[in-house]
């Protein structure tokens, strides 16, 4: 009993997460106590809380501190990814507010769930223990399951939620099984200890690799990497657009960051083994992403396939297993997030007679009725397709450079071919907007101020990235160096 | 190798699983082999205190039963959590104490929420 | 100041281009004209700071652009005398053209678009001349190419305008290819594309050689030649000149601004900018001299026989550009820049004057259908005289000073190549004077050959078109005399020591000599200082250009005023040369036969194979296959959870079996 000091453990590196979690719970209480009055202010409170969390993340000095008994590590890598997560979530909230009102689902639980998911994601990128990793992942996933089915009136949303939940449970099970295998054969869940054991055990037992495969399969589900992507199109289509925007931007980034930490910290000595899995996932994702989208007529499904394809490119960077590769992945995801935010702003502008429409053909004639929107989406689509001089090109360029640097020539060539095929459906949207005659016009002036702002930022980013790419590459480089210390 | 020494600790569990499978399997297979088999449609009918069944056995439950059950399970788990915590509090120190406080705090927030939402009212 | 000068046109372009509909045609015209006037004022201020004040050259870094390893490029403005002179020429002429266009394009439908393009061009050109590195220069270079393409094809309902625009674009592409190769070579040799680094290390690389295909190439000569190919394209030198006459399909203000005063001089600027490199590449300089001299001569001979008023001036432009290039070739960079400036004024004046004539004659461009209109448009007539006098190099007009000093420098160089250039230059000077007055006499004098209806409409242009002409005329009158001393004047008692031009001169008159004026922007090796020698060449060398010029005028007077039947006779007597000249030395036909037709033939053959083999297997087949794969994939997407779970499990099993197989 002698050790009972008041606080004999360091909580400072946890400050952002603790703050955000407390805010989420506080909003829950406020929301449930004040009802309708709170409904209008909570979105702004949530944005403010995220902003403050962002400030905390950037201000709290981490010094690679490992706290919570080896469960949680705050370093430059996690700091950068957390900032991206917060930025993505803020963009989602900015996009969502008006949309939720329009769809009559503007309940405060949405914001609380989004914040809790953010807390989960922030813990994910800082997790350095398989146990805390799993806990964080589940916190995130459970929030997202509910969000997917948030529109209770819509059978499609409910279907999406159930599918996501059931398959997510399966994936979690795979992951847990993988973790238990790894634990069984190494006797540890801690990343540091795992690294040490891997170094000692050469060759690594078969079962550990099996465990890794299960673990990666579970993560691939979260990433929506093919062939674990099956839920993605259905959920993207069924979930409310605001939630789809969140799905497309943020959780993938967190899962990818988590994946890279697992692969480059405890399993750094198994590169030859996991590289095969990652290449398999990358190739499958690129195939599915490129070809799957061709037959789609719903724009949200199309974006789902597009996100699968982009995860495929990102996995090429992971497979490169180099600092440049990590750097490229982070940059690619940053650019992808920025492009996606703008794209969803346009998707939310697709309403006719006060109801949201989602078919690609509904965009016909947009260049005449709303030229600014059409040009914005056109630029974003060109960027998604990786056409220079837009930002999307540089993300892909860095990825392919990293692949070539790692002598993965076939994979790089495959990536280029896949992006050529993918260009078809991006350009099809441009074609529909600019060359097809509209049968029915879309509503005008649908977007709110925050939505316009996000669209403008997104397009500006895509357009002007070329002017000063180093501003972004420098920070991704720092983050990458933190994860890949001079090996 | 050291991983085998760890695995050896799980040997009792393995033995337990085998025993459980063996006994339950023996019961099922034993009854199948030893007992007399006389199939009858009445044997499959729902049993309701001697008179004919009023309705289908797969009757509809009010969804509120599930809700209450779920809410109950959370607190059930809380108790299950508190026991080991109370026993080992001496060893886990202040960190352990505050961890449980945080956990209870989160549960309390959830409880307030469900109360205010009216999830506990039957009508 | 520098930032305002460069970016004012850009903002004008953005406003006029993007808000075209909101601010209307009038708004676009006001925005662009005001933007240009601000830029011009800023440039003039900058020039005064340099010429009269003690302003030293500087580089203003605006932003970092690309930093990849050792390869660093910034957005920066390099402000020294060379760029300041160019900025002045560009902004002043461009302002005049902008204002003139308000009147000239008043009947057009897309005024706003036109003004926006003009401003875009001006911005790109300013970016080109103020570049601090080759990448930014290339940005400006392509920017002006784009603007030129857009403006040549401005009347895009005309088939010939579209064809001309494409021709200009494609021919320029060849030159640009040379330029890009040059940039690559420079990066290879110097490890940098920043001017500062390149020029500082030229002397170290003087002996560097490449071995390529078993031949050894002198690195700096190779760079010089490659850059010159770029310049040849942009500045319409012999070989890649075919686009310039066709470019006259664009509206006349465009011809004045882009195809006379500024863009076509980009090549001259490029070579002057790279004077430190060229000084170490004597062979490249000799090539420049020969090509320049030949261009001056051949273009002049073609100019003798053309009937389209704008084409005559276009060939004259080409010829004058030839002069500038051989001046560069004999290391008289200052003289080339001097002529560039004076030429910008009087050639823009001539073009805009010709535009005024065309405007007056309801769009007629054929000189055979003009004549006898000088009384009806006296102001234009006088202005055209001033322009022609300056062009022909009649004493005390701007062209007199600049053309003479170039020819003198060519003589002073005292090599075979340079003498060749001198004599061709003299011959061209004679022809220049002749065709200028041929143009004047055919257009304004004699009996009216236009239809009565057209003659009835002939009217003087509105003031908005005439005022810019007065400004340019002032330049054509004065620019030569005023700027002779600073641009090319003798360095006087000062020794041509390297130390001298780095010291700031404190008294302003002292700055008014060539070396102090240009400062380090133009570097000439001591043995090559032809401009100094040029002031001391024999008297007959100095007088020759003037004499032949006057002779040319007299001959034109005899042939087109006194004996109007003489030209016809001459044509019969010299039918062979005439045919050659009239058909522009058959350049287009030769290209058609040697390059275009075989290329087309090859293309057709390849396209056949392409469609039957490559397309069938590649794109078309690929597209069909893509469709099939897409359909196949969509079968998996059944919507049933159990099927999704099954796929996941199968994938897991597949990966596990793969490892079991590999490791087992």
C-alpha cells in the first residue's frame, strides 16, 4: 500500500485522447439533457473539441513516450497521423451538418459517435501492444457500425449496418485468433518484446506467420483491401452520405497507419513473408478497384471501388518496405483524403426536388446548370485519375517511385496499368457532366457555407499542390522517419 | 524452446477440452446406442401443461426485453470486473484504482444517457 | 515594383478570364488595360531605378517550388538590366496593344476572352524574362506558346486560323524539344538549372566534353546549339520560320504584340541571357551568325514579292530578327537587345498602322486592292511613314542607330562568317527599304483599286486606336537616339576590366555607358568585345547601310510611282528569282514533300497496323476485356452476407495454403 501516490503515472501524452473522450461524453450528457436546444450547438462544440484536440496533439511534446504500461506510444508518426485524422473528421463534420438536417437525422448521437470513433482511431495509431490495438480498433468499429445504420428509417442503411457489423465481427474474430496465435508462440503482446523475439527466433515458427496472416486479414477488412472488401460497396451505398464520407476518408487512414506500425515495428524481421501478403492484397485491390467500378451506376458505389483501388496503391508503398514507401503512403493518403472531401461535397450537392439522388447519370448537364460545381468535380476526378499537374498525380508518383526503389518493378507497372483502367470511370463522370444532356436538373444552391468552404479548400489543394509540394512532403517525411528509424 | 514452455501452461485447458468433448460425446452417442428409439409426432409437439398448444412456440417477444437484458449485462460485466480488481488492488496501485474509476465513470455516463432517453421506462 | 510589374497582368487575366460574364466586356477591357498600365508604370520605375539610380541587380525569391534531393527550383524574379529592359518593352508595347484592341476588336463578339488572352500572354512573357532558372523560363516559354496558339486561332470559326494555330504550335514544339534537351544538358553539366550557379561555373566547364555515339562533343557548344534550336523555333529563324507568316491569321493586335514586338524576340533574349555560356562556345556563335544572316536575307527577298500587307510586315519581322541573331553571333549582345527594343516600337507601330488600314478598308489585306487612300486616313499614313523610316534605317530614326551598330559590329568581328553576315545584312537593308516603300506606295498612293463601296467606308480610326500609335511612334522616333549611348555606346576611357562593372558608379552619367549599364547581365570575353571595335570601323562601313537604304527608297519610288509598269517588266525579266521569292523559297512545299507527306504515309501505314493489331489486342481488346472483368466481378457482389464471408474465408485459406506450400 506504500505506493499510493495520487497520480504516479504519466498521462500527459494521452491528453488529446482523454480530452476528446471526455468531450464526447460531455456532449452526450448535454445532448440528452437539453434535447432540441443542444442539437444546434453540438456540431459546433464537436468541431471546437476536435480543433482543441488538434492543438493538443501538435503542442504536447511526446518524446516517443510509452505510457499506460507499454500500451500507448506517442511519437512523431502517430502525431502526424492523428492530425490527419482530426482534419478528416472535421471535414466530415463540416460536410455532414447540412446533410443531416436535410435527411432529418440530425441527432446529437451522430456527433458523439463520430468523436468516439475518432478517439478509437487516435488510440489505434498510438497502440504498441496487440491488446490495446484490438481495444482501440473495436472502439472505432463499434461506433462505425452504429453510424452505418444511423438512418433508422432507411432499410438500406439498416442493411448496411448489419452487413458491416456481421462481417466486421468475422474480421475481428480472425484478428483475435491471429493475435492469440502470435501470443501463443512468442509469449508476448508488446511490440517491443515481439520485435526482440522475432530477432531471436529464426526461422520464425510457422504458427506465428499464420497468426500474422489472420491479423492482416482482419486489418485488410478494415482497410477494405480486396478480397476483404466485399462489404465496402454495399455499406458505402446504404449508409447516409455523411457517414460514407467519414468511411472513405478517415478509418482507412487509421487502419493503414496501424498496419504500417505493426509491419514495421514487431514484424520488421518478417519483411519477406508479409511482403507477399501485402503484394497480394495490393494487386487484388487494384484489380477490383479498377474493374469493379466500371459497371457501377451509383456514384457512392463508384467511390467505394475508387477507395479500394486507392488502398491498393497505398499498399504498394507499404510493400516497398522503406522509409520512402511510408512517406509515399502518408502523402498519398493525405492527398486522397483531400480529394475525397471535395468529392463528397459535390455528392451532397446532388439533390433533386429536395431528395438526394446518387446515380452518375444525375450529373448530366451539370456543366451548364452549375458550372463551378462541374469544374470542381472535374478537377477532382482528373486528380483521382492521377493526371498531372493535380495533386493526385504526385501521390501516385511517389508510390511508384518507392516501388521502383524497392525493385518491385512488376508491381509498379501493374499499378500504372490499373490506374489507366481506373482513369476510364473517373473520366466518364467528367464526360457525363460536360457532354450529356440533362433530363432533369439538379437543385441549385444546395450546399451550405461549410460545405462550400471544404469543396473550395479541396479543389485549391488539388490545384496548387504543385506549387509547393515540399510543404507537405517535409512533414510526411518526418513522420515516416519516426516509424522507420535508420534501418 | 521457450515458446513450448509457455504452451505447456495451457496443457490443462487442452485436457479439459478433450475431457468435455469426450463426456458430452459419450452422453449423446450413448443414448443413441443404448436407449430405445420410438418416434412419435406427439413427441415433437410443444408441451404446455397437458392441454393443446395455443400458438406457435416461436412466439414474438417484446423487443424491450432484449434492451433491458443488454443494459443488465453491462452492469453484470461491471460486477465481474470489480471482483478481480478488488482482490488485486494492492498490487496494481494507484493506476489500477483510477482505471476502474474511469471505467465506472464511463458506465455512469452511459447509465445517465439511457435513463434520460427513457430506455428504462417500460411504457 | 518587380512583383507588381510581373503579376499585375496575371491578376488582370484572372479577373477578365474567370469573371468574364460578371464584369462584362467593358469591365474586362478596363481591368486588363489598367492592369497593364500599372505594370508598365512599375517597369518604368524599375528602369529608372537602374539607369539613373544605384539599383544593383537582385533576385527576389517568391516561393520554393520543387526541392528534390539536389534539384532545387524556386519561383524567383531575377531583376537585372536585361530583364528590366525586356519588361519595359513588353509592358509598354502590351499596354499600347491592349488599348488599341479596345477599338480594333469593337465589332468582335468575344472581347473579354481576347483581352484575357492578351493579359495571359503578357504575364507569361514577363515570367519568361524575369525567370531565375531554366524551369521557370520554360514555364514562361510554354506559356507564351500557349497564348500565341490561342490568339492565332482566336477566330476559331475560320479554318485557316485553326490550321495556322496548329502549325505554329507544332513547329514550335520542335524548337521546344531542342530547348528541353538544352536544359537537360545544362543540368547534366552544371548540376543545376539556376542561372546564378550556371554562369558562375561556366569557366570551369569550358573544356568539358561528352562522348556520345563515339563522337566527342564540346559540352558548352552542344548547350549553345540546343538552346539556339529552341530560339530558332520561337524567333522564326530559318528552318523553323514557316509558322510566322501563317500566324498572321490572328487578329492584327496579336500580330503586333506577339509576332513582332515580344514573343518572337524571346529567342534573342534567351541567347543574350546565356551570353556567359555562348562566350565559351565560338562554334555555336558562328552557327548563330550564319543562320541569322541567311534569315535576314531570305526573309527580305520574300518580303519583296508578297501582296498581303500583314505578310510583308511579317517577313520583315523575320528579317529583322535575323539581324538580331547575327548581332548575337558576333558577341554584340547589347546591339541585339538595342535593336530588339527599337524594333519592338517601330514594328508594333507598323503592324498596328496596318491594322488601322485594314480596319479602314473593312478587313481588306491584299495590297493589290488598296491604294489612293492617304488623304482619307492622313494620321495613319504619317504614322506608317514614321514606322517605315525607322525600319529602313533612315538617319535619326530609331532603326538607324540600332541597325547600323549591328552591321558595324558584324564588320568589326573581322571573321569570314561575320563579313558574310555583314554583306547579307547590307543586301537585306536595301531590300528592307524597298519593300517598305513598296508597301507604302501600294497602300496609300496611286489610283484606288478597292471597290467603290469599300472606298466609301474608308475612315480614320477612333482615338482609342490612334493614341497608342502615337506612343509607339514616339518610341520609333526617339528610342534610338536616346538609348544609343547606354545600350551600345563606347565604354569610353574606361578599360574593359572585369572589376569595373561590379563597382557601383556614383555619378549617373557614368552609368550611361555600355558596360556599367548592362552590368553583369551581359558578359563578353575581352577578345570578343566587338561593340568597342565597332565604333572605330572604317567610314564606308558605317555609311553603307544608310546609302543602300536611301537607294532602296528611291528605287521603290521609281518603280511604283514614276513607272508603275516597271514592276511587271521586272517580274518577266527576273521570272526565276521572282517565282522563288514569291513562293517563299518553296519552304512549305519542301516540308510538305520531305516531311509531312512521308510522315502522313507512315502514319497511315502504322495506323492500319495499329487498328488491326495493336488496337485489337490493346486498347479495344482491353476495353472489351475490362467490361467482361467488371461484369464477372459484379457477380461476386451479390449482397448476401454469407457469400461475402465465404469470399473472405476463401481468401484467408488461400493465403494460408500459399504459406504452407512455400514453407512446408
